[in-house]
C-alpha cells in the first residue's frame, strides 16, 4: 500500500511486532528502509490511563530504533511526525 499510495503514512502506535529486545523485525526493517519517510512513532495517549506508559513506550521505541541506521531512526522517531505536522498546519 505504501508503494501504491505516495501520501499514505503509518504511525506505529499500539503495535509491537516491528521491534522487540532492541531489534527490528527483518520484514519491518525492509519496509522501514524502503519507506523511511512514511513511518512514525505513536503513543496512543487518548486517555489519561495510558499516560503512565509513555516513558516505558519511549524507552522501548528508542531500543529498537537504535537497531536502524541513525538517519532512518531519526525520521521514524521524530522527524516524520514534524514533517507531517508542518504539512497539516501548512507551515
């Protein structure tokens, strides 16, 4: 779908199969490397009960992001979200 639709993005909230134990799943690595500008970390903090897990989720995300090349990790970790926000706000 990402190859077919150039404006399709994916947040990784409420997912865990893409990384674990500080490693990125090989199939997800292929997707991240093919579309480094189209993924972003998500936290699903839509209710206050979820806020308790933000720090743990950030640490977990940092661990598997460290398994990617630094430029790809930076895009997925924060740069892509900023790019999308700038586009949405027409900055």
